[in-house]
C-alpha cells in the first residue's frame, strides 16, 4: 500500500471516483447500442495503451457491484433513461449467472 495525501475527504476512494464514471461511460455506449463490448474495450486499449478495457474491468469488479451502483442512481428509476438501460443490461447478465470473472463469465468467458 502506498499512502496518498488528500487535501480533504469525500465519499469514496480516489480511484473509485474516477473509475465509476469511466465504466459508466462504457456501459452507456453499449446500452445505447453505439458499439459492442469487444469494440469498446479495443478502442480504450488502443487509445490509451491500457492492458484491459472497461468491460474486462467490470468483469473483475463484478457485475453485481456495477448493477448496485447504477441502480442506486435516481436516473435509473426513469424507464427510458440510459441509466435504466444499463441497469437492465446488467440485471439480465446477472440473472443468467454471468456475474464476472469469479463466476467464469461476465461480459467475457474465463
């Protein structure tokens, strides 16, 4: 562990404060049918040199955690919102047992 100095406290960790909007943006691209999982991941990896795309990261985090985050958003209660589409997309995978890497499948098979 490496200590990082904060100027003030806020809810959540530094990494999560950046990671959640990043993952949400990738989920929105999928939920709005802009591109498929593989293309979104590939675009991120090619553009940034990162070893993993957002959907591989979501598989590591776990789709239940991702679902709980988006479902807690007031926007998810509006049926036609992007947040509601993301929640439905994640819930469908969860209902199929595709909860992430620990289950052997999420957005990818392991």
